[in-house]
C-alpha cells in the first residue's frame, strides 16, 4: 500500500486512494483521453514540464508535492523521475491512467472531496487547473488551509484575456490571467508570492491568428473542437531549433528569476507565510 494521505474519508482500493463520491468538474469528459494522445510527443507539454521542474528545484518544497488536478500523471511522473516525492490528486479517469503510467501515489478525488487535514500538505502544484475552477478564492483558501506553514504553491495558468477563444470555452475555462491578477488572487487568499513570469513567449501571436481571430469572426458561439489536437502539438522541423533555443532562454530566465513580460502562459510560485 502507498503512503496514507491525511484524510478520514479516503480509502485504498485497487492501487488508488478514493472517496465514495467524486464531484463533477469543469473539464471535458474526454479531456484526459485527448491529452493522453499527445502528451508524450508534444513540445508544449514537454516544455511546461521543464518549467515546472526548474521552478520546484529553484524554490524547493518542504516535502511531498501534491499535483492537484494532475490529469494522466504526465507532470507527476516527470517530478517523480526527477527525485521529488509526489502525490497526484485527480477526479477523472486520468487517475487510473497515472497508475498505469507508473505514478506511485494517486488519489482519485477532487480537492474538496478528498477532505485533506489542515496543515498536512508540504507543497501543491496546479498545472493549468485554476482557470477551470469557478470559485477561485474558495479553491485557494482550501489550498491555504491544507498547506503547512511555509508550504509551497506552484502553478501554471493561461495568460491574457485578449487570447480568449472557443478553445477556452471548449476546455471549460472561466478565466485567463495576467501577472497582476494571479498575484492579487493569491495574496487575497493569504499567500506570499515569490515569483511570477510568462513563458511560451512565441505563442501569443499564433494563438491570436489561429484561435482568437476565427472565434471572433465566427457567428457560432463556439469554434470547432480542436483542443489538444495533434497539429497543435507538433512543430515543423524547420521551427524546432528556433523554438528549442527560446525554451532554453526561458529556462535560463527562470533560473535567474527574470520576469518575462510576454507569453501565452504564466508560472507562479508562492508560499504560506
């Protein structure tokens, strides 16, 4: 049996900790399956993993990192392979996919349903999760409650309201963020923000041209579903060296705590005072 999470409602069954009831979340029913199709070969998922790993290494956690809403375990497995102790918390079928992928510690539940004990979690990581949660402050307050004093908070979120498109609607997003809005949300919930920066600095223009503009010009409330489609996750061969060089520059900026002013995503690192 894996480590026992600090909760009175979780029980262990078939290799995963779970609850008697799992609440629905604002995420497409086939979202885990569509992510699983592209994760292992996607430049986007690969670079986001590098950003998260560097951030956690540069701002070390006090102990186990809980990957909240961790999907199929792509981030959890990368952190686990890098030597971090990780627990994945995911309400969907992704929890089972994560077990099959090799993630050691998995909870199949929402954050609310898991009822983790106060001040019991050393660190949490939310990779493109917070934008799916309507009650943003309720979620952040719950994270603040379960984190230990000095506990770390890491997250990535989509950037810029002007990049809103049918992709956001289809994905179940409630918002996109700016550096100011993510900082304000965390400080309002009682966190101290250590670092916020953009990454994927080359993607806003392509996203605006390929997603935002068609969405604005369309008479339909949504554009055709394309989230996590294969063509969005594979780079033309000629662009691969250029994009690779940009990724290395972004990782170097993170190491130096430089704040990049432009990008389609945001990385935020905070802690409980």
